[in-house]
């Protein structure tokens, strides 16, 4: 029998706010030691009243707008009751009855075309702390407690691991693009709800939830392996499927049971009397809409109108920092095509070679502009420009000073170049003989020798001209 995989995702995304959801403590990334970024409010001490972080609400609304959601202008917070040591209040403040965003839609592209993934809701909630287990004890770090999250809940619209991966890549790109979340280093985690059913059936099968997945590779493996487990259970009676929560073992490449899957009744949701409802009036909502950046598609169209290919434009808009860098170059009267080439080929190439993330490097636009303009004017060669850019990125060097100190400016001294050309001809008699016999590629050996003698700083056009004149004599 043929089976169909049915998948829904719950994706938790840490918001890029300066403080926690209900207090003024900084986010856990600002902490230096365990439990040094906490206060009585985020530790759940009795009598401490929470105050909602306005920026968290605005970022959640932006996420909803990016995902074509309806914004609930009256939204409330609720208590989700469960006890675990990393949750000091013994409940989590979340949104159940009036989530901030509902009914969205995202297009994802796969090898079989465009799939439409429905967004059931986006709600704001607080993160839990972190447990650290040792051989004889378990320690808890509350720095992460009450860090603001949004949980993006899809409808069960996925039918393959490929669709899931495409969706998560799209989601990450959109959220990073709008400055909603960095989506890195655990800031984006998802729970996978998966079941299988006979093809053509509209009845959902027994659902398994795989918790806390962050690696795209592991997510794809987990979906495929879990689908096989479900089909084996239905076809070969290898086990009785039950609704449960499971964890993925990245070493053994399989899932293992954690606990029976809770239902809404188990969490005993009820309105949090300590958190006032949030009313997003028309004026505030319009201000949020006005602060939204252009969409990715709009940015791609803008760059294509300026002369970039679709592929180049898509690569640039993949990271906000690249957009800022390219726009800065264009504002400095650098041709957009040339600037994009330097950014996508040289800049990103140097970062990849040195295992550096673009977000971790604040490249000075003035320095990059100097390198591009100086290379375009012929004062330095293209290869020299890449060397200088590497020094700027890795050593924060001043490009002009670096060129002068390392004697990298293009040499146009005719007497010097003639001497070097003569030396190149004398040092490569076989290449000279081959060239005169009609093998034009032999010229490259002589030319390369001259360039090396000048340490790559000779004018290529001038060297070639003098070389051809000398060989013709």
C-alpha cells in the first residue's frame, strides 16, 4: 500500500530584543556567568508583576506580516501549567486563547513546484531556563528564562522532508531579513509533528512529536526515519503506534520515546491575571507596517532593475548585511555589477576560507569602496585588490597604507618594466621559441614570469604591450 506523510511544524524563534519578555534583564546572550542575568520577576518570585516588552510585540507583528497573517489587535497572555526545574514559576506565560497572529500562508519551492503552507498561528511566549547535568547532580541556569520567543505553528500541510527544509530556509531568510531574529546558535528550534496515512485518505494517523530540532540535516533524517518507522508499524506490525513525544539521536540515527504526548487539557491553560491584555490600535499597527523593510522579492526586483542577474540579486538579499554593503557601494557611485562581484566573490570567499560569519564582521564601506575604485582605475590589479581586502577583513588594515607599505601599487615605470620583460625573455628561451613558432599560449609563461618579478604589481596591459613589442623585434 502507498502511504502519505503528513507533517506540521511548531517553530520556536528567539526574538532580537534588548531585554526579556516581562522584565528589563538583558537577553541570555549578554550573560557572562550562569544566573547573572536574572531578577525576581524572571525567576518567578511571588509578588513580582510582569510588564510586557513592547519591542517583542512589534517583532511578533512583523513576523505575522512577513508570513501573511491576520493580526489580532486584541491579544492576551495565558498560563500554561507544568512543573519542571528550569521553569521557576511552575508555569509558562504564553498565548492560547488570543494569539497575536493567525491564518497565514507561505509559499515554499521544491523540486516538484510551489507548495502552499498554512500558518495556523503565531504566539508570543517566554523561554525556559537551561539544565546542566553532571555525573552526580543537575544544575539550572535561569539566564534564558523569560527570553521572548514566538512560536510559529503551521497547519499539517507538509508532505515531504524536502518541503519542510525549504520552509525552514524560507522562514529563516524572512526573519533574518526583517531583523526579527538571528535564527542562529539555537535561536531557532522546531518540533516536528508527523504521522502517515494511506494515500487518498483524509483521516490523520497516529501522531508523533519530535522535540527540539535545530539542524536541517538532522531534521531531514529524522522525518525520513520516523516515516519508515510508522509505515513499518502499519505494514509489518512491528509495534503499536501511540501518540507520544520522541527525541532524535544524532549518533544512532533514530528516534527514542521521551513521554506520552500531552494534550491541551494537561496544561490547564487559563488567562494570566498578572499580564494585562495588549491592544494594538490602528495607529500602532500602521507604524509597525511602515517600519517593515521591502520584501525579499521586492529587493530582488530592485537589484535586477539596476542590472544584476536574478541569481546575483537573490544571493545579495540572503543576508541583510550584504544588502547594506551593496547599497553603500552604489551610494558611493560604484557600478552595482562590479560591487556585487566583489561582495559575492571576494568578500564572501575570504569569509568562507577563514570560517567567519558575515554578521561577525563590520566591514568598513569606505575601505571596500577604495579597493574597488583603485582596482577599476588600474592603480592596483584585481588580484592585489583581493589581497588588500583580506588584510582589511582579517587585520582591519587601512587599504591605502597597506598598499604603500607592501609596494603593491601598479608600476608603470617604463624603464623598470622593460628591464623585467628582458629578464623574462632571457629566462624562458623555450617559451620564446614556441611563441615564435606560432604557439601563442607560450606567451603566458613569459608574461607570468614578468608579473611574478613585479610581485603582481605591474600593469598587465603595459607588460603585455612591451612584451609583444620586444618579441617582435
